[in-house]
C-alpha cells in the first residue's frame, strides 16, 4: 500500500519512510479513501448505500469538449483517406499553428 501511494506521485519509498508516522498514516488513509471512488462517475458506493438518490444526473455542454468531438469527426474523415497517427487536442489560439493554404 505504501508503494501504491508513493510510486504514482514519484515519492521515493525511503523518503516516505522518513516521514512522521502520523503523516504516513494520513497519506495511507487518504489512499484508501481514494480507492473507494468510482473512476467512471466519481461517487462512492457507501454514498449510494445511505441514500439511493444521493446524486442526480445533469447534462453539461463544455465548449472545449464539443470542439474536440468535432475535431475527432474530422479526423475520421482524414483516416478514411489514409491519414494515420492523428490525435486531437486543444491549443490556445495564440499558440496554434496557422493552417496550410493547401488545407
């Protein structure tokens, strides 16, 4: 469990062991709590056990995610024409490359 805490954070195990025992215990308790969180929705089973209506669904539109989805659709078209190794990401306009005139 100590390594499960240390490795993802890049903390040498020897450094972790040099921490105060209370600090080590707190870090491992935090690790245990994080392990209970569903990676898909971010809730914990115990929350649903206490109240089956603990959460409600909401739909939210993120302009960035919307743009990424549009770019992914554009990528599919390019892949159908033989393009490979494509990926979509968001880049601040000030840092974006100018599109080629050839398009």
